């Protein structure tokens, strides 16, 4: 697939992947690699190891592998570097380009690598003939050795994992699928892969801010080629990396016999009736990576649980722990739930939610067994006091 003059997408689509490090990937993913034809033919990244035959086929439809002069390793993670050794064996004259930490990581993973390795500094340029490549180190976006590659003649940023999505499609470009879909998948990717490194993203955006990008070609998912789409994903990264709360109330719950579900629906209706947006997730059927994605655009979290064995149900414990690892901030929370005889167990739940980075707006509301009409009325009064009034006071516009 030609993406610009003498620039080809030669990566592979993994249609069957359904989980990536525990992150649900219902649409599969892609492992993007790019081939630039010039006096020094250049391959930017490889792909996950099991897909070597497909990568080799895609390359050799364009030129014999032994004619590759440079192999750029933007990222040492195995879904990028898994075929590096095999490609280097078939291109014995090629020089591998990477950061210092990239070299160290590659050698740690593979032991010996055929050919020469050239380490480049951030900002360093490399002429490959008519075209020039410039390398910018972007440590902790999202590994220590990460870098991106800039080709000014075509305005293409080969952005590594930044701006990517785990999304396989017959199409190649975001505008062919629809920018809204691409942004939705990029948000999920950001929340689950990149969000813990927001400060590094801010530094990377500052570093790259002077580049006149006509196209962003990430290592996963769709390529951003329209001017307005490039601007939109850059704007989203600026907002997401600022960890700024959105305008949606996120309600996540799990339940044993339906009582907490009843309470969650009552909370949802009250919030929507007050004019605010709300989104609801049942942990029995929702993946935590989708909930994490929704946190990005949330103003606050309402978390509901039932008690079993003097603790909230395991799925809620997992969710709270996972969200804590993603290092969100700026969003408040409130808790609710039902119990049989161990109400005090909710104290540990509240403490865990606070430690995960979501300070509680006030005392949670918990009812014994099935909530009756009096309990529902009390629940709604409490939701209004601690959630709806807080949203109004915080100037979240309905």
C-alpha cells in the first residue's frame, strides 16, 4: 500500500487478536511497518514475530529484502521488533538505527543481532538520498527507549505507539473508516497504554510542536493523513495528557442478585434528568479496558458493588486496582452498593477508591439486601447532594 511517493505500508493485520496485555481488542490490531525507497532503502520497524512471512512477502513485493540499507527501530517491544533479527539476516548490508536505550533493549532481548547498530541522538538527522530522516527521542511514550522518526520532505511523522489504535480494518487511513471511530479507538489506546506517562507525552508534544505534520503514521491502527484529522488527534493528545476531566458521569457496578443494578439505574436516571451526560457499565459484561477508556472523558466515577466474603466482588476490586495503575487524576468519585450483614466492608472499598486517585465526594450510600422505596428515595437525595450538586458547583455544563 502506497501512502506517499516511494513510501509504502508493509506491516500486517492481526485480525484474530482479542487481548493485548489484558486490554480487549475486539477489532484485532495491526503491526505497522513502513518501507521508504531511496538511495538507501529504509525499513521503519518490523512486526510481531509470528507474522514474519507476511512482512517478508509485503517487502519483497516492492524490492528484495537484501536491498534494504537501513532498519529503523523506533521501539524495542516485541510487537515492533519481533522480526528484526530475521530481516537483518536477509539484509546483511543494513544498518540498524535506534536510540542508546533501544540498542540496550534489543541486545537484552535477542542477544546478538546481525549487522551494524548505529545509535542516534535526539534531533540527529540521516540522509537516505533524496529524503532525510530526523529522530526524536520520546522516552516513556511508552518505553524508556522510544523514539519517533520524522521525514520533512513529505511531512510524515512515523510516530511509534503515539497516536495509535488497536484496530484492524481493510482500510489504511483514518478518514476511510471515519475520524470519529479512529479517535474512539485512539482514546482507548491512550487510556490503557499511554495515560500513566502523561508527563512524558506533554514533553514529547512540546518537542514535536514545530513539525509541520501532513501525515502521522503510527505503529498500530490507522494512518492520519487529512489535515483536520492530524490536527484533531494532536489536540486530543494535548487534552488527554493534561488529565483534564470531561463532562460525562461514569457509572460502573457489579451485583450479586440485582440490588446494586437497581441502584445504578436510579443514579443514572437522576443524573440524566438533571441534564448531565452519563454512561453505565455492568462489570459482568464490560471489559475494564473499555471502562478505562471512558474515564478519559469523565467528570466523576460512581462505583457500585455488592459484598461477598466481607469484601466487594472481585471484578470491582480488579477495576479499582487497574484504574489506580493508570494514574488518572482530577476526577471525584462516589460509591454505593448493597450488602447482607457486612456493611463495614465498604470502608475498605472507599479507601481503595480514594487511593486509586479518585477522591470521594462524600459518604457512600449502602442498603441491606433489596432497596425498597424509602431506600431509593434516600439514595437519590444522597446522589443529588454529593454528585449532582458537586457537578453544578464545579461548573460542569449539562
